[in-house]
C-alpha cells in the first residue's frame, strides 16, 4: 500500500493499478489490474505518481 509522506512523494506504489499512455492523445490512463477496466485519465500529459507503468514487472 502506498503511503503519502506529505513531502510531495509516496513510499511504495499503488497496488492493483497500472497506467498506460493513450497513443491517440498522449494522456495517461489508469487501469484496474483485477478487472482490466480503465479508471481515469489525466489531461495534463504527466503520468500518475506512484502508479506502475505497463508492462508491470512487479509480479
């Protein structure tokens, strides 16, 4: 489980989530590992903090 430190970073990574960059518009999209559904998308072009990028090699 990721823990916020209050200093603009997290210890650990968010579990059961990964992110992939949309090739059509360049936005980062968060995906649920269990169901495979897309959860949310960031429009500023920066990746999510503390979420593993696909392909996820943690497991």
